[in-house]
C-alpha cells in the first residue's frame, strides 16, 4: 500500500518536471524573441528594473512552503540563464563570428596567403625614417624570404615631442622600396582622412592599439577597399577586440586580420603581457586571421623567439616583429628592434622549430 503511494507521488514529480521543462523551454523561446526585438530597437539586453519588479511580484504571491529568499534565488537563476542565452545569441550573430561563417577568412597579399594554416612573417622597422633605412631592411627581408614588410609613417607616440613619423613621405618611401623588391606593405594610419592616401601607397592599413576604440576610424576602415590589420587595444578585453573588428565588417570590409600585441597588467618584466590565450580564443570565436606581435607585447628581444613559437603553437596565422639596420639610433622603439643579423637568427630559429 505504502509502496504504491510513493510510486504514485514519484510519478507525479516526473510529470511536474516535464511540465517545468516545457515551461522553461517556452520561456527561453520567448526570451529569444524579446532579444531580437531589443536588437532591432537597440535596447540593452539587461534591464535591472524589470528584473526587480518580476521578483517582487513573484515573492508577493509566494504562499510557501518555499521561503521568499528561495523563490528569489530560483527565479534569479532562471533570469540569469535567460540573459546568458540572449548574450550568446548576440555573439553568434556577429559577422566576425565563427558560427556565422565556418570557413577561415583568407587575406591574399600577392603570392602570400594569410589565414590558411601556413604562417606569415611580417617584419620591418618601427618607423620609416629614411629611404636608405627602409631599403636596407627590405633587401635583408627579401633575402630571408619575407614577403610582407611593415613600417610606421604616422606614429601615435606617447609624447608629442617624440618623433611623429614622416607621414605621406613615409608612405611614398615604403611604396618605392616595396616596388623595387616586390614586397607587400603594412603601415598604420591614425586619421580617417588618410585612408584614401594610404590606399595609393600601401597594401594593408594598420589600426594601432591606441586606436582600437576609435570608432570613427573603424567605421572609415570598414568603408575602405583595402585589408585592415587591427591591433588589440592596450587594455581591451577579447570581447571589445572582437566588437572593434565587427565595426569594420559591419560596413562591408571583410578583409580584416587581428593581432595580439600584449595588454597592460601589473607585470613589469615585459613591456606588456602577451596574452597567448587570446590566440586560440580568437581563432575559435572568429573566422579572421590572428597574428601575434612579439615586439610590442614583450618589448624584450631575448624572448621574441620562444614567444613567437608559443604563438604559432597556439594557432597564430603569423608573427610580426620589428627590424632596424641600427636599432640603437632608431627614432622609435630603439630598445626592442632586432638588427638584421638578429632577425636572421630569429627567423632561422622559428623555421627550425617546425611550427612555421
Ligand atoms: C606599431 O605596430 O607600430 C605600434 C605602434 O604598435 P601598437 O599600436 O601595438 O602599440
Ligand atoms: Mn614599434
């Protein structure tokens, strides 16, 4: 008799569980509909006042045996799960998202293809200082088998009294030298009005760490007919980095590469902290090529090689490193640019690693 009663009650619990599950499912589906409405209207996903009101109404109707506190906790859990659902949905809808596009974005620079699994080495001086300086580096890079050269013409310096770059003249030098050696070039611009000029002289526009949050520049880059190399902001989270790239794609330019260049932490042993974990996360969450800048992240020549190997082992599509004929007299980043000999040794170590 007692056994039968227990079985009956357990049977009822099983039924209630299924009813709860179906109600929770229906609730989650309604939440998704609300999320897409909010997306259309540009309304924020989390509404603390609405959540407070719903909890108050529920507690007011609580007849026990659960305490008000338990009811609050149970429903808060449901609200939290709903909010996460809305945020996950939002992320998956981003144009940069791997769930939106399974295939890797591939950037073709002449015969060099970035994003297909074969890594690229991008090297060159921090700043374009003179025709001779760039030509010396370009000749060495060409001899080493490097096909993409970097060089800054518009330099975003910490102090206004530091060398600001040669501007247009710097881009002209890059073009002249690149044409001579058959190299492709990357250079930073800091102002939307420079995009048109840059397009005439270089192959990839770099948006630097200090400008990752410059939304007008990101939008202009999104309208540009030229690939963009977007650097992670000095203190940007991975989520902010992804959304900065989304700004560019949202305007139509899908030729975007991401580059981890170290973030600010309390650590003083390196210039910034190289966030290796960003590499596999960005590869998983987006379909864009992901590179690692060993120069600006570590600021330490003595660990460029192991850090570059770590980056490649983590799945990076390429490495960026600064090279200068005479780093000691460089007009920017004197302490952390490789000499040409040091670069050749570095590149050899990377090639020998079997990761490149
Ligand atoms: C650079 O690559 O020239 C540069 C200034 O780097 P970042 O924007 O990462 O500091
Ligand atoms: Mn530099």
